[in-house]
C-alpha cells in the first residue's frame, strides 16, 4: 500500500523478533486502522462541532482552539515520520547488496537443503565473496526460509549498524509524537479545569474527547466578543459530536503508539 510494502519487507528481513512486532503494530494495528476506520469516525469532526453563537467566525475560531490539528492528520504525519528511517534503511541495504557477487558453491548447498522439503523458517549464516571493490573483507550471507521459498540477504556490519541507527530514529520519533500528543490532546482536560500543566503519561494514553468545550481566551475575544459579557470568566459553550467514539479511537491509537515505542527499545 502506497509502495511501502517493498520497503518494509527489506527492513523486516534484517529485523529481530521485537523489530518484526514493531512492524505488525505500525502497519496492521495503526496504519490499517487509520485508513479503514478513521475516516468514518472523524468525517463530521468540524461540521458537527457546534457552538452557542450566531456570530460569523466565532465557531471557526473555537474549533481551531479546540482542535489544533486533526487527529487523522496527526497520525498521518506520525506514520510518515516512522516510515522515513524504514525507507532510508531499505535504500542503504539495497546499496550494500549491490556491492557483493553471488556465491556459487553456497547456492548449490542451498538447493540441496531445499530438497528436504522444509517450509519452516530458519536461519543459516555462510560466508560470501565481496566484489573487487571490497576484496579482502569477508562478510556473511543470511539465508531465510519462508512460505514463498528461500531468500538470501547480505549481512554486513554496516547493515547491522544502519538497522540500529534506524531503530534509534524510530524510538525518538515515537517519543516525540507521544509528547506532541500530550500537548495537543492530553492538555484539553487540564485546560478546561484550570489544573496545573505537567507531562503525565497517563494523560496521553487515556486522553478524552470532551462532549462540552468552554471556548475562552485571548484568541477568541475578537471573534466572540459579543458573547463574553462576564469578564475574564466568560466563555462560549461548544459541543462535540460523538465524543465517546472519538475517545475510544484516540485511546486505541495512543496505546498502540506506546506499545510500538516499547518494541523499539
């Protein structure tokens, strides 16, 4: 989908068990969920956001304050950021594979092993010959047995280092978006209740889309001034459509993000 399958396939061939689980959580439990369910949940995100006002511009300003960025667009940027190191690793691994020639004797041995009819996944490490540009150095070739047949991949120190760097990058991206999720979604409750602001992981994992939103602050004074009659404590009341459904989806995506983050450690 979107050409990401070939990139993820190359990366998963070099992945550990935890790395393969990360791909499962990202592509199946998050990417597919956003693409298949997200649109139905958030299709009325702005059209059904209603405020008790008839002033032109007031409701728009209140919605912009309530939702700094659409949840779907936030997750789309998050998934793009997570796939960036995957694409770079794929391109680097292809470059490294192009530096090596086929190792004939090992291919004969591979054919003999396939004669046993084994379909189970297993790994074997053999020596391969580098091309003239890397002559004098010895690297390993990793053979993986899958349901679609055997697949050989070049395994070098540079590839292992590149995979480690890509994993660290994914870890930092996940951590960054967890904090951004708190800034964008987790603070709504504290802002409405005027509680002290501090980063709490629970506020990210168990964030809530409120049914009622009190639109107040300096940003809305100009557009909604005719409604702010009681000084500093006045506000414009607004209501959000299907808040519980959006809350369930928001919590699901936040928990999946946290699980994926733990699998990159």
